[in-house]
C-alpha cells in the first residue's frame, strides 16, 4: 500500500507529561482503529467517553474521543481524536497498540497538513500560514500568520488567476474571429484593460518592501563597539536575563551571542559581538572578524562606548548606527551625544527601549500592507508580473504571443497556490512542520 493511503497517527499536543494529551488519527482505517480500541465507532462530532483497550483487552486509559468522518474533517479523510491522560506510560501503550494495526503507522512531520492540502482543504499559502502560526513568537507574527491562514494571499491569488484566465479567453476569442473585421479589436481592448489592472495590483503587493518576510524572520540589532564597554551587560539588560558573560577583562566575548526578543509584538534578534580592536590573539581576531561581518549585515547597530571615550562608529554597512554612551555614572557631566545609559544601573534604558520600539514600528511599517511572507511567494508573484508585462508588450506582435504569456502568468499563480506542478517543493515545505500537524 502506498504511504499516502495508509492511516497515520501522532501526538498533536505538547510533550508529556501533561494533564491531557491529544492523539490524532487520519485515514481510511481511522474507524477501524476506534473499533479495535473501544469496540465501536462513536457518534460523529460528539465527545464520547470510553475505555481504550489493548489487543488483549486490558485497559490503556479512560479517555474522551471525537470522530470526524470524511470529507468534513481537517484533513478531508476520516479523522479521530483521542484525548487521553498525558503520561509517558499511557502514550507509549497507546502508540504500541496503534502501530500493530495493519496499514496504520506513525505520521511524518507535517503529514496531516499535507493531506489537508492534497484534499483541497487549504492551499499552499494557507499551509505556509499555518506553519508560521505554529512557530509565531510574537503577537504581530501571530496576527500576520493568522491572516495568511485565513486566505490573505491565497484568496487574492485565486481572484488574479481567474481574471487572467478571463483575459486569456478574450485574446483567444480574438484569434478565432481574426477574419471578422472589428470583432478582434472589440475583444482585445477589454482584455488589455484587465491585464493592466492586474499588473498594477500585483506590482503594488511586490512593492511592499518585504515587510511580511521581515516580520516572519525578525529585525536584527547588533551591539558592537570596543572591548570592555558593557556590551554584554546591555545584552543581558535587554534580554532581562543573563545570556552573556560579564567580565571586567577585555576580550571576554569571543563569538557571537544571539537572543530573540518580543519588542512590543515585534520580533527582534539582538546580537552581542566581540569587542572590536586590534589584537594578536588569533581566536580574538576571528571573533572581531565575525563581529564586523555580522554587524554589517544587521538592520540596526548600537555602537556602545563608555562616557569617556570617542563615539566614532567603526562598522561598514548600510544599517544606521546609534551611538550609545554607557557608564554615565562614571562621568555624569560628560557629553550626551546619542543615548546616554548605565547598563549596570539601568539609567536611560527606558528611553533606549522606547526608541527601539519606534524604530521597529517604522522598519516594519503597517504590517497589514504586507501580503507576502515567504521568498517562494515573492518569486512566483514576480514571475506572474513579468509575464503580464510581456503580454502587454507582445500584443503588437500578435494575439497568440500575448495569450501565451497570460498562460505563463496563470501557471505561476497556480504554483503559488500549489495547484499545479509543485511536487518538487512539497517535501521541503511540509518537513518544516512539527509532527502531529
């Protein structure tokens, strides 16, 4: 039997031990599984309490179960959910029982969602949104992922594809009536108007500066500067925990330390880098090299110096660099260029954090304007726009060429939705999911 025809099971809740664990079963043998476990198939969509039993009739657990017959289920197949007590012993006994049933096996990562996609329960953009929702760390990531799951891009792509096909039909009708005088012109004009309007809408989405992708990945802030100016102390203050070693000796940080923060809903990756200075120590030299390279790739650099030193930033790159003068408690009357803080005492940190929040808000812009969340989506939309543009340019060379470019555009949107020729990327997408989803 093909693996896709087998019935699958997996733990869909958190790691045991837990008060309750949810085990999902999907496939044509799901009803058989329930019959073997409890002796019957319960009423659909009603919580039913029953004792689960092993092959010898011995009880495994007193559980609650739900039965969702196909096609009205999450995957489009027969689905059963078992709500059992979340001990390792209960789950081990249950999984052993399930694995011994013919044509029933443990699920691979993302296999439930993949079956839902293959059975038309969601398109590929919605599946990607579901994965992003599962992995969302901040509120704004959650909101964006939920909008994608609810069809933010997929609904628009379906509408665009239908309009492209309608324009293509007009072009092809013009070809069929090419010997009918004014008929082709009467058909081509509205077709070109449709294509121009579509191209404008897609270009507007593409011009959103990658906000959706960046929100998914996070804003990168690098803390850089000379040795022993308090970079690690500031890192610990921002993270509100000790993630970096603090020492009075220069050169303590040899490698890059990263921590993820939730900055009022914005995902932020803060990087603590090695102190930048000239050194003969080969290990520290490598740390300085990495620090320069990572800071040059950041979206914002916090160049840290103490209150008695010059504040010249020494990072090459396009990111803005903010001067942050640390240890103002040692020089309370010193210059106040940039931000003045005491990382050890907390002075000035609230002002710095407020500025970082404003920077993140400006950096991401209005999140609702970002429709694209993955590079795959951007590439296929760009291919669609390019084909539409070529179609408009080819009309003077004949309706046949224009119609062919529209076919290419519709095909690209079909790939975006996962409806045509995407078998090569499905494994890549769904293996990123957790098991049980």
